[in-house]
């Protein structure tokens, strides 16, 4: 579950960075902002979320180049991150429900075994 917590933390930091860039605008993004995004890109790549890293990388490159497509790339990255966030939430919830169901099944089996012994 530590990996999930680390991913949640990275997602929270990325959402905050996106909000900041959305409010201030991409043209105001300086080297510090882009370095933060690059670090997050690397973190997601290392976590196995290469598709997010690619989207972030494209947004970073276009922003650095002053390309007019940077805003669209940022929106695509934001969309991919939101989808990833939702999918992660569903996966975590499903695993927690499965664990609860397994625990309930084990408890029922113990109770049945205890009832047979009596």
C-alpha cells in the first residue's frame, strides 16, 4: 500500500502544479515550474505510468519551445492524469473490497468449523 500512498502524493503534487499553471498561464512557467513537472514526469515513469510521463513530457517540451500547442498538450496531460487518478481509486477500492470479502469468507469458514466441532 506504500506504493499507492506515494502515487497519491505524486498525483496531489501534480494536480497542484497543473492548477498553478492553469491559473497563471503557461507563458509564466519558468525553469522552476518546468523542473517540478519534469521531476513528476520521472516519478510517474519510474512508477510504471509511462503514458502519463509521455503526456507530461510533451507538455514540458512544447512549453519550453513556446509552441502554441503547449496549452492543448497540458490539457491532454491533465485529462490523462485525472483518468489515471480515477482508475487508481477504483483499483484500490476493489482490492479493499476483495480483502474484506476474503476476511469475511475466512471468518465464516472458522465459524462453520467451530459449529461442526460442537
